[in-house]
């Protein structure tokens, strides 16, 4: 059955039938973020807001951000949260910017991790056991292990407010996904890039499969290996030897040549030990180090020989065994050529640090190198050059086969010590040490890998490599070092080995003829049904157990073709996610053709070698197109001390814990303000919790507006322009201009993946400009001046929109609070458009003047602190000498000062900065003290009013002790504290009592 789920999401209008179920988010009384987030999530879910998002932007410009599939059995932790948040910010932002953004989560369901878990549970250790129990049963167990595991992730996506949690995810194990994989391989085959090859590959003896590329480069460990100097006897000589150094004795049965450096000098030396006289050939540069220092031997140089003169010299097998006996044309000295050295990836590499080096160097060892092309890559290159056989007498379990009869059935690395004993007994060991060196391990089961020759299936990279580099270069990389790293990785990449010898994975759809070896690549389920000899029926599951036994007739010779047993590398699964997630080309053809090249991928930096690379490969091979236009690289999230989070250390913080402790919006805002998304972040619960400060200030600002505004009316930008044109209120002009600057900066930052700058810019605007400055300036006028209400409504709504992609819950809630109207259709801040800059509203000079004035106010507050003068006590004057312009009225209002004086002479009490010098009086004068006393009285009554639960409009009766100052300012006091009447009494009266003292002034006040 084919579903058109995603087409439904994109094209079918299902808005009306569900609208109107819940017109507003349920009310939350205080800033209780858990309550808010829960209420908003309910609102979204009841009204299907996230599911309907795409219908709002239907037909508009597409935005395809593909979700890199996390491994389905992984538990989301705070590192995942950061990636989820960034991806979600991208989509939410693009939605609000008018793009038709694609939303879909996905899960990586196949591969060794699941198999290893299942094997462990079943108590089986090798492939024989699996085959004995039956592949079907084993696959069934693997399937059971992953079913429903996505639920935790989906729940988490919803909790963190990510839209993708509301859409049908893709799973790499499903039939439609596997069919897409088959189609992909068939198409690649038709393009001529699929081939079978026999090469030495890394092999895990425990998992019994080849491993390659990223799977190997990612997991190294220092292990202790033997380091031996051994003697290869020269053919036809009784006591003359070639000295060779090796750390892998187990590869000696597969030796086919000894390589020397043609331009180096070698020597033939005579050593006498007791009654034994022997002759050794060794590089001159290594003579002293090896023979004198390490072996403590005396020697006599007999002859000096150029490396090139050793060419062709024959020698005896170091280990006599079947394979050495039966292989012709081996065991000669050959000359070294330059070969590709092993590659090392550097995160911030500015240039490729891999180069060709000579196979032999004389900096270590003996200058004579044992060559086993079946057990090493550089050896293999040498072997190709000299047409040497690649011997590999090792089976799938990493054990010697009958070709090495003495050690048959022995695990090769375990056989090392016995090989050394054998060589010692034959007098072939000159020196024996142990040495620690980095060695690759199986990324899944941690077994040391070995190199062995196997037949595998490859996708040829040669014909597409240039394109891959070009496409990657043309993409927008944030930060830019990703481009460099990607180029290095592609440059050095070999053919992609896509086959693995396992079970729980997408089967490779290649059928091979037993007679003529012709291959048939099956590209769809339909094709399979048509070509198989056996009836297939309507299979829903295309894993190995269902298709391994199906045969088809060879098109070339009519012989019987059977499926090769191999399955795909899991990177093939995720590498085709852009279309396989949609079931393309069998489903959603139109949709994928519309979306094609991805607009954005955003994953952690180590995925350069993983997902980013494989996407580039598949897109270039299949469509001749770049995979993505933009790539954003996420930095690691480590623990507070800077340590990598890991299960064994026990410092992993799960996503659910973090959300529970911090709340989703604060966590999101923390990730989008503390540090650049591409930098390493030391995760701190405390620092993340601090993000609530901004949200609380926003909450309070919206509530202030709701409480005091004269109108709920919302103006659009044009109406705001009309409103402020020609008025004298520069405060309004300023806040509107600051809003324009903020929008500009946020846009710029988001586009450059500088989410931390975007977050900080919006927070700064809300906290410093709107709350601490604008609201302070309009506090006294908002109740009378309708224009001020209109401006504040506008500024707060725009702020909420700016912040919506970052903190979707709080902004949704406050947006509806601010609108306050009951509407028939549920509204969402996420379906409206992001703020646009209007150049006419931007007043740079005014912003500059305000900026300077605000700095002066801040400096005055610092001086007040120094002189212990509270902010609410009025100052007599401030003396200013400033390079930049400032606004006197603004300073008076914000700094609570009566007079602003231009001055050039200052005393020692002044404060000097680069831009200005200011000075305020160190003590209050008598008049100022009285004013300050009055302010203290007002504040004390107001605080007590609030504490006693009086609302703003409630009138009170005030009783004060006799006080000249208060008696003089009786009317003003009444107004400030909203008193019906103030009576001066000689004894305490009123149920609420406060005492106010300031220097020698005091009053006892009661009210009710
Ligand atoms: Zn393994
Ligand atoms: Zn055939």
C-alpha cells in the first residue's frame, strides 16, 4: 500500500475541519514556565497548529532542511537538544520568513548496534550461531528491539517545541525506504559506478564483517604489540640475512617481498657472537642504533651496497607453510616507491596534511620492510606496482586457515606469541620488544581490527570526485572551516565500500549468476516479483530472510542467479535519506522534484566524514547535483568542566532531565545566546536557568502593558510610521528605531548561523531598551496617552515575533495575552510573518544620542552607588562634559536629577570615561533630602499596599504621624499612593503600619 502522507501535509487543505476547538491558550497566573509550556503544547495539539503549518505557506518558496536520522536506540541528551534546537530555529524562522519549510523527523534503524544488543541478549557470539537459530528469528528480534523506540524521541521533540515531532517520521527499515535504496543502487549501476573488487580491508573478526571509511577512522586505541627484529635468510647463503623489523608477526606467513629504499646506502656487516659468525644486511643509517645500541653487538662492515643494487635478491621463507610453498614468484627484494600515506583528519585543518611517502624510510626499523599486500593498504599499493600476489590466509573469524598449517584455527593476533617462539627456536629473532601504538578497533564491539583480503562491492568515486569537491566548495559553510575539512576528506576518499557481511540492514539487491557471474540489480519490489522464479506474494518486509532464497534467471546465459549475501553499509541508508524518506521515486515524486537539493543540513562537526560526506556522494552520483546549499556545523556539548559526556564517566545529562530542570524555552534561549552554536559549549544548568531572566522581564513587560494601556489596538508598521511622524516624542521614535536596528542585526546573525548573537541581541532589546528604558520613560504617561499604548503594544508584539523561533512557548502565550481578543480561529504567533525592517523608521543619529545619554545615566548610577545615594532620591545636578551629544530631558527622567549642567571643570569626585566626564554631588542638600524622604514614604506605603493585597485602583485611608514635609506635600502623596484622605495623628492608627526614617527625618504611617 502506498501512502501519500507528505503530499497531504503539503497540498491538502485540512485547516477548516479542525479549527475552532480551543480559541486561546489556557490562562497561567504567574510566570510558571512549566505551566506555560504545558498550556501552549496543549493548545497546539488540540488545534493541530504544528500539523497545519505547511498549509499556511503552501506553494511558496521551498525550504528543505533534512533531519539527519539519529540512531533509534539512542537516548536524547543535551547534545542532541542543541542540534534539535538549532534545526528547529532554522525551520521556525524560515516559516515566519514566508518559506514552505519541510518538516520530518527520521530514524536510523539498522546496523551493528542493534545486532550486538540482540546477540548479547541471546547469548550468542558469532555468525554461525545466528545462522543456526535462523536469520528470520534474528531479524525479528532486531525489529522488536527498535519498534516503538521513536516514541521517546517524538515525545522529546514535542516537549522541546520542535515542529518535526508532529509529523510522520521516516524509518530506514521500512519497505518503501528499502525500495528507494534498491532504486538508488540500480540507477548508480546503470551509471556504471558499481563494481566488485578484491582488496585488503579492515575486518572485524568478532562481527565478521568488513568495516570502512568513517567506521574505522573514528575509533583508535593504544595497544601493546610485539616489536621484533627478525632475520630473513638470503637464498643460497648459509649465514647471511636480511634484517627486518615488524610489529605484526601474524602477517609474516603472507610475506611476498622485502622492500628497500633504492637511493639509500646499505651495508653488509659481520657479527661474531661466541662461535657463531653471521652476516646481516641493514641500512647504514640504522646500523648503530639497531646493532650497537639495541642488540649490543660488535660488528665489522664488510661491504657498502646501494639499495638499488639489492633489487631482485632472493630469500628463504621466514615461516615455512603451505601458502609460501605453493605461491610462485615471491620472496625477492624490491625497490620502494612513493605510496599514499595513512590519512589523519584534522578538525580545523587549513591544508591537507596527507601526502605520498616512500614505502620505506630509514628513520626507524632496519631500512628493509616486510611486505604483505593482503594485510595492509600501502603493502597492497606496492603489490599492485610489482604485480605481487595479495596473500590472505585468514578466515572470516580472523583465524589462520589451512594455508598456514602450523597455526590453523588460531586467532591471528593471539598467534603472535607462538609465531615469535617458533622464530626464536629457529634462531631467526635478533631482538624482541613490546611497543604501544595506536591501533584501530571495531567501533561497535571494540575488537582490534585486522586487514584481510575480501571481495566487496564498491561505488567508484573517480568519475564524481571533482564534482563532489566543486559542489561542496559552492555550498555555504558555517563556520567556513567546514568547507576546508570537507575538501580534504573528499580528496583523500577512496571508492565507497558499500557491502557489509551482516543481517539487520538493507539487503543489497544484486543477484549473481552461478554460471557466468553476470549480475542483475533489482530496482524495486515490482521488478523483484516480475523476475523471481519463486512466487513472492505481497511481502511487506524486504529484509534478508524474505529474499535471500529467491532466485532469478540470468539474462545472459539463462543460468540461475542468487542474491549475494551482503547488506548495505548503514551510511548508504542515511546517505539517501533526502529521497528515501519520501519513498521517492515510487511515492511523492512531484514533492521531491520540487524540493531536490537540500537547503540546509545542520549536524555535529564529526558528521563531515559521516552524513555530510555520504549525502554529497549520493547526490553527485545519482542526480549530478549538489546535496545541499548550506551546511551548519554544530559544536560539541561537554560537561561543565569541559569533559566529554560519556556513560562510563557518568556525566551525561539526558534531554528529559535538562528540560525538567530548566524548562524548554530557557534551554533553547541558553543555546542561542551563551556561545556560538559551532563552538564547544560547557553545559551548565545554572547558566541555562539564567535565561529565565529575559523571559521573566518579557512576561512582566507584557503584563505591565496589559494593565496600564489605554487601548488593545494593534497597529501595523505603516500606521506606526504615520503615528510617530511629526510628533515631538523622541522616546517613541527611539524605541521604534532601536527595533529596526534589532531586526537587522537578528536577520544578519541568523543567516550566518550566529544564533548566539541573535539571541543576545533580542534579549538586550527586551531587557535594556524596552523594559529598563522605554517602560521606565512612559510609566507615568501610559495611562493618559493612547499613542504610548499603541507604541508599546507594537514594540512588544514585534519583540515576541523576533523571539518566537527561539522560545516558541513563552512567545506564543504572551502573543495571545497581548492580542487579548477572542477570535473564532485559533491564532499562532508561528503562522505570522517575521518582522521586516522599515528604513523610514530608522533614526541613527537619535539612537546615537540616546546611547550616549544612557551611558551617562549608567555612570551616574555607578557614582550613586559609590556615594550610597539611592536611585529614588533626587539629585540636585549632574555636571557633564561629553564629546557625543546627549539628551538632557532623558537624563533628567532616567537618572532622577533636577538639573543637567554643561561643565568643563571637575573635582576629584568626577567620573571620567573615553566619551565623557560627569560629576554628581556626594551628599544630598537639605531640599534634596526632604524630597528623598518623600520618595521613601511613597515607596514604603506602596510596598505595604502590595504586600497587603490591595489592587492598583483601590483607595486607602492614610494616617501619618505629624510631619511638616508630608503635610506640605499632602496632595502629591495622596495621588502617588492612591489615598482617599491623609490624616495627621498623634497616635498610631490603621491596620497596616510602616516606619520611615532618613537621617533625622522620620514618620510613622498607617493605612487601611
Ligand atoms: Zn566488531
Ligand atoms: Zn549467467
